[in-house]
């Protein structure tokens, strides 16, 4: 089954390179937008399997604010694309219920592994965890009480 991906990234070179790589791997990147408002509008018209979301965006909303707005009508899994500084991640991130995040520049193998885990339904409940510079898994399953 083809996986539909929405990319929300304000850096055109990164967005086009990411789209090219993902399309080459068999994913359907149906839309690339550079701001939160267009991401929300695109989500209304389409049904992506995954959203790849930059934190710093053009327009009025940043990535966190955009995902908060998206969460009002959709539980589409989000992977944050973080611009090289893991300190960008803050308490706001965990409240948006992302699947994970990855530090730019990132390894496409790591990103595709995360995408596959999402689309294959390998996750139960997840808990947000700190990052490391090697893009190791940033989540863990919640312990059942």
C-alpha cells in the first residue's frame, strides 16, 4: 500500500530533497508546504498517513502550533524535523503527541524506519523521551499499570 506523506518544511532545498528521496523509495509525497496554515488546509483536503513537520516555519504558526491545530480534528502521526539543535525540543512538543522526531541533517534510513513503524502499526502508546545526536529511538512504550 502506498503511504501518503505531507511535508511541512520552510527550507525549499530540504523539502525538495526529502520529497525526491521519499518518492524514489515508493512513498507518495502528495504535498509540500512551507507554513502551518497551508498544512492545516492540505490536511482538510487530503488524508495523509504521516506528516513530517519542521518546527520553524514561514507564516504565523510554528510547527508546534500547527500540530496543536491539527490535533483538534486528526490523529495523523507526526514526525518533527528538528534543525540541528536538539535544544529546540521543549515541553511544548510532548503536548502535541508526536510519534517521534529526527535531527537535521538526518539519515534517510532512520527516517524511513520511523515511517515504516508508523504505517505498519508497530506502536502502542508512546512516551516522549530526550534526544541524542545519533537519532536513536526517542520513544518508549508506556508501562502498563
